[in-house]
């Protein structure tokens, strides 16, 4: 029998803010997105938190995001991130999540962050939290620019496939493993383990958790990680995945508007 692991979603599960929206202002300042995009992003985050997104919606979001960032210079995005990471992100980790992560580590379990945000953004956060590894979105870059392609989109069933692949490679017993998320889009992830828990659940996930008898937790006490970021060596942050995380919310808004217009027609 293999050992077990604990899989944590990131935004609103471990971190008490959106890792995507934080970059809206500097991306607007440097001309990568418009003022309208900034407002769309904020509205999209609200829509997503209220209603969630199913697999078809997430696929549309993925394709729109890839198209939006096609041709962006990696170096420009990297510069933006390096200049604003400590100033704007300062991820606020829920005290309850941090304690839970420590409990799993003390029990000998590996801790894995699983997020639709970019790998280069999620990985340093994982290091700060003492995570064993991360599963996150990866984008394609050629000749220093985004190609408009996503090599791996860590959402929905793709998350589950990556978790299963990691479990097979490392010998995790998923029946004895744990998973935590706030979103109905992560129902497949939660269903893949023996110990699923809904954290700060959106409406869809709360309904599913009640139906399936999954535990429901509310995390309410964020702790700023600024001190930890200052006390540890700086981690280089590549641009591609950060850009992806920063515009996830924009894609959510676009899909909502697109779907509404088609319905009205």
C-alpha cells in the first residue's frame, strides 16, 4: 500500500484572495490589458464565485485566454511580475489552511498545490507553504513570446488526470488521500480521493458536498505572508504562467457575456 497525500486548491482555499486579479493594475499600467479588461476581470471573479464553471465553460475560458495573450513578450511580463510580486501579491494564507498543511506534513503526507493558475506563480507559493510539489497550468513560449497555446490546463478533469499520474508515479494511495477546494469545478478532484473536503464552498460545491456527505469547512483568518517572503531567498518567477493566472478572470467574464448574448439571440 502506498503512502497518502493532501491536494489543495489555491485561491479561496489556501489564499484569501484571487491570485489572478492581483496583477490587473500593473498589466493595465504596462498596456497589456485595457481599463475595460480590468473591470471585466473584477466582475468575472464575482460571477465565478457565485455560479462556478463547468468543464465546457472552462474549456472556452482556456481558449480565450490563450488567444488574448498570444504575442505578448515574455520579458515584459517577467519584468512586471518581478516589480510587483512582493508589493501586490503578498499572498494572504488562511491560518486554518496553514495549520492543516502542517498537520498533513506532520502525519507524513506529501502536500500538493493543484491550481489553474500558472506553474511559475504557484510553485514559489508552494515553497513558502512547505508543499512537496505543485500541479498548475503551463503555457507554450517560443522565441520569447506566447504562442497562444496552452501545453497543460490544470482545471476540471485535467487536474484529476495529473493527480492520478502523480499518484501512480509516487505511489500515493488516493483512497487514503485528502483534497480541499472551494469550487464546483473541482468536484472531479474531490471525488478522486477518499477524504474530500469543501472549503469556503461556492453554491454548486456546497450543494454537491451536502448531497455526498462531504465535510464543509469555513476558513476566515488570513495571515500575511509578507514576512515569510522577506525572510526567505527570492524565487525567480517566470512570466508565462503568471500571465495566464492574471487573465483567468477576464476569460470568465468573456464567456458569461458570450453565453448570455447567444441565449438572448
